[in-house]
């Protein structure tokens, strides 16, 4: 006897089965809130694009947070803005409203189309230029203020690209992973104090502006976030950054060991001896008048009262600058 076919259950529509369906339906109100007072600007619409989490995309959906970030950027009507990672344009719109122009760099071609759609046919359209590409590889245009909400995996590379950017800009306001943000302002002796800390603080002043919870993003990331403000030191410190970073990298490789323990290793001594020979050849004469080897000079320096038994984890910027100057004076170079 043949089996009677059971009626199939009706399958939910693709919209309701999408993991972003509820968010997509509720998101237009956020977009509208971002654009209050400018009815001519278009909202993101009801068909929001799902974030590509493989690219580290997490869209900031809370309009109150967007408003706060833009306010803390301290924009002027004459400012040229560089926005990195505009996403669907929730922050791009208020940036356009409060500045002269915005250049946005976006890797995802879907987002490029979306952010352009937000201002299409409006008075803000002529003020926006969108560059599709990798922010780390793309040459930055001139700008006064940078605003960035970027995938956390490129945070370090982006921070150092901004620190080395010329001509100098007024400030950068960046959304960063909380731990990374706290490293930028860590103090000597704190667990998060590291090479990133020292290099950043050498070149810039960093302020913690606000904490942003995970639920302010779509989809929520696994970690909390913070917004920081970075202002370049002007004039920059009179130090060769390549050599500075060479020393800092060595010392923070084992930051809780004494300076002597870190520097008196065979690979380090070999490298420093080679650097000494190179410097002598370049300068046409010996810079080390006592003709000592690298290990002898290191022993002399770390035996000084101010460096004896000291550790990188407890030294501040002035300490590191003085240490580098002392080594250079005796013919030791880290690059």
C-alpha cells in the first residue's frame, strides 16, 4: 500500500530566515536618526547588506554613538575629512554635513555602492569621494581630520601609517578594540605597557574618549571597543625612528628581564658589532674612540647607576631616549 505524502511545512521566506533579518528591519530607524534635520539625504533603505565577518566588518548601528564620535572629532566647516571604513555610510552622512569634504576609503565594493547611494541626488553628493581599496596600501590624500571604524586586524598597521603621514593632520578619531586602545595609553609598570605603547607615545598624544559596548554593532563583535583621539606631536621628536624602534623592539622582546639580560645575547652582540663596523665605514673613522667591542660597551652602559638592574617594562619615554643617546654616544647603533 503506497504511503500517503505528508504536506510539506511551509519554509520561511529568505528575509525572515536571514540571521540579520530582524536587524535589517529595525535598522532604517537608525539611519533616519543619523540624518535628522536633513530630509534630502537618503536613508540606507530596508535591504541592508549583511556584514562580511571574514573581512572583520561590524557595522556601528547606534546613532547616539555616531553622533558622539562626530562631536568629539571637533570638526570645522573648512575641514577635509578622511574616513576609513565608511561601511553603509551611517557616519559618512553627518561628517559631510559638518565639513567641507569627505574622502572615504572602503575595501568592500558592496559598501562603496551603498555609501554612494546614501547621498545620490543630494546637495552632499559633490562633497564625497569614495576610493575602493585597501587603506593600508592606498596613498592617503591631504586631510585635516581622520575618522576610522575599521576591522581590528589592521589597527596596528593603520595607526603607524597615520603616525608617519605627512603633511601633519589635526587629529584622528578611531574606533579600536578595547585592549588595543588601552595599550596606546598604558603607563610603565602596567601589564599592557608594550612596544606599541612606547612608539605611539613617542610620536603622538593619545586620549581615551569613550567606551562602546558590543551591542552597538551589527553583528556584535566578541570584544568591547573604545574610541581614541590621536594628535601628532608637532614638531616630532628629534630621533631616528628606525633606530629607536630597533632598540625598543629588542628591549620589549623580553620586557621583564633586565637590560643586561636582554642585550647580552650572542645574536644581539653580533648584530651590534656589525652595525658598529657599518657606521665606521660610513663615517670614514671610528666613532668608538676607545675601540671597544659591542659587549664591552653594553656592560659599561648597563652598569651605570641609572640603568643597573632596570627593565624595559618600568622605563618611560625619557628613560628610553636617554638610553639611546648614551649608546649612540659610545658608538652603538640599533639600525
